[in-house]
C-alpha cells in the first residue's frame, strides 16, 4: 500500500506520525524547504525567530499526547502558568482576571468574582453568564455572531472591551461582530468545563520548529517514513472515483492513499481539477482568511514586562509576550490579531507605532535596539457563524483521498490543536477504512 501525505504543517506531521506508529511507511511531500507550515521558526537576516508568536492551552490534549508519544516531556517544550489575563488601556484602566488553583469550573467563577478593575455590577454580570454557561454545559441552541450574543446576554460594553473581545481575538482571530459564538463557547468548555489544568497557558520554550516538527520528523524517519522537502504536489490523479497517484510538478507518483494536509487555499485548487471533488472545492472557496502580525522588538536586557504576557486594549498591538522566558531577555513579541489599521502601515511605521505604545505603558524602558515585523496574511480562517457548516470532515468522495488541516470540522478554530486533531482524525479514518489498524511496530 503506497501512502502519501502532502503538507508538513502540524496537521500533516500529526497524520504522518499516527500512520507511522501503526507501521505504515509513508512518503511526506512538503513544498517548502522546512517543516512546520505556519507554525515554524525562520531565519531572517541575523534573527532566528518564530514565524509568529504562538501559545498553547492546557486543553490542547491531542498536541500534548502527540508530543508525549514522541517521548518528549511537556516540561522540555512548554512552561505552564495559571491563566492570567491582564488587560491594559492607555488611560491607566486595567482589568486582571486570574484563575486560582481550585477545581474546575469553580476556578472560572472564582476568577470572575475576584477580577480586578471591574466594578460590582460588571463582576456580577460576567459571573451570572459564567454560571449560566456552566449550567448549560456551554451549549447554545442557535449560533450567532459573538458580540450580538454577548449583548443579548446582558454583557456591558466595557466587559466586552476588556474581557470578551480580547478573548475572542486570541481564540478565534476573528472580529467579534462576525465570530461564531458556538466555536467560542466550545473552546471555553474545553478550557473551563473539565479540569483546572485545561485552562493553563502553555508558553513554548524552544524555537517553534523544535517544539514539535523536529520531534515528529525523527519519529517518522525512525518508523521508515520518508520526508521530501521542496516537493510540491501540483495535481491529483483520480480514475473512476479512486485515487491513483499525485503529480509532483509534472511527474506522476503512483499512490493508493493520500492525506492532503495542504492549507485550504491550496487544497481548494487541487480539488477543483476533478469533477468528483468540485463541490468540496466549492465549499473551501467560501473560506476567507485573517492575518496575524508579530512585531519583535529587541530592547536591552533590562526591559521586562513583569509577567509573561499582557493584553492591550484600544491599541494597535493586542498582546505583548516577554521572550525572556525563551532565554531571549529584552525581546518582546507584540501580536496583532486579525485585520485592522496596521495592515496599511509599512513595517517601519508599524514598528515605531508599537514601540511608542509600549513606551506609554513602560516609560522607563531603554530605547529599543532593533525590530522585525513578521506578517502572515493568511494566518487563520475567519471563524464566522456562516462557515461552520462548510467545514469538511477528513473523508472525501474519492476512494483513497483524505483531508487534514486546521480548517476541518474539529470543533476548534484555526489552531495548533485543531490542526493536530485533524491529522489524527484523518489517519485514523484511513486506517479504519482499510483495516490497517494493526498493532504498532516497536520503535527501532
Ligand atoms: C502568526 C500566527 C500565530 C498563530 N498563533 C497561534 C497560537 O498562538 N496558538 C494556536 O493554537 N494557533 C496559532 N496559529 C494557528 C496555527 O499556526 C495554525 O492553525 C496551524 O499551524 C495550521 O497547521 P496546518 O498543518 O493545518 O496548516 P499549515 O501550517 O498551513 O501547513 C500546510 C503545509 O502544506 C505545505 N504546502 C502547501 N502547498 C503544498 C503543496 N502543493 N504540496 C506540498 N505541500 C504544500 C505548506 O508549505 C505547509 O507546510 C497561529 C498562526 C499564525 C500564522
């Protein structure tokens, strides 16, 4: 059985590793020169940085289990911290939500009850919603744009501004006026509905490529898989509704099973070439994408946030990460989620604007030494209400052709966990359908 995986982002790597574990030798074709897709580290001049600042949550069980199956201890790749949201506005208004180390879901209610910077009425309003969500198991009958749903549920403008909007951008990278309430609540349920540890923030320690892709590569190769970099899949060979091969540039490579783990905008084009997959391709055409921009600013070593992460309200920058935790003292990563004014600014103007904003909050910091702007125009798909019914599962109408990627119907928005879960779902679907679910071969 010739099994191929196209695309070595976190979805493709998770799929390839899952197949490898069951003694299925795979060929993984990746168009770029490196692994990791949108979650990778890059060299840019003298900088070796992540393609964009990433964070995980304690509820990312598929990703954490995958890492553990590679023999990687969580402590080697991430540092866990109790959830703490510290939102600063430049008029000295600050709201801090800190969950205590008590059992879920009490920790959420306790955190809301003790939130600093909210008045009694605001705390009561947020608390009542939290309690109702827990009672209803975070379910709603009809999906609505998040802002509309929050207003219907009595949330004040200030609560939205300081609490719900930042969370919405962080989780869905989609403007709150359009974002899907159902997906948002699904994530709240994953984080607050089960174990306290699920709501932890997990800060990556090594460079992103060394957190998962490098370990996945090692695991796949130890299990006789082959990884081919700079190999672009340009077409699919389909005969009588059955996959017979893939085209690498113009060369046909026979294969019986393919997990297509390319991003939706590439998958859409590959699927449009065939009658059998045209309607799937049409669904993918309905997706649109939102950017994430990370401005890395290197200050002298003495500059410290005082915590790993803060949020900014009504600023161009949304989140500031202190990379001191990564052994990079003085390096700040300012993340700008979704579309906005920054998109029309050139890099120099954007970096200066962000540095100016930071100087309002940290007036004693010394001047920055240098900066880099990383823009990913298609960082995530827009997680709106309308798109949810268009998200496909891993199985396609073509025998032997499977999909993986963060856009699949996993319940998650565009995230590392969604990507990894989709890859595992796809590999398991393939194995189940073809009776390949044989016992794992021992690691050499
Ligand atoms: C700046 C930024 C910040 C983010 N922050 C977070 C975060 O904090 N937490 C979080 O959970 N998620 C975050 N995300 C989202 C997360 O990175 C993505 O959801 C995830 O990486 C998507 O993985 P994927 O494998 O589905 O797709 P991709 O990473 O896009 O992988 C697809 C792969 O296919 C390859 N490919 C494309 N075309 C072809 C072809 N024709 N043939 C072969 N290979 C091909 C690509 O080169 C790529 O390697 C962020 C994303 C960005 C960009």
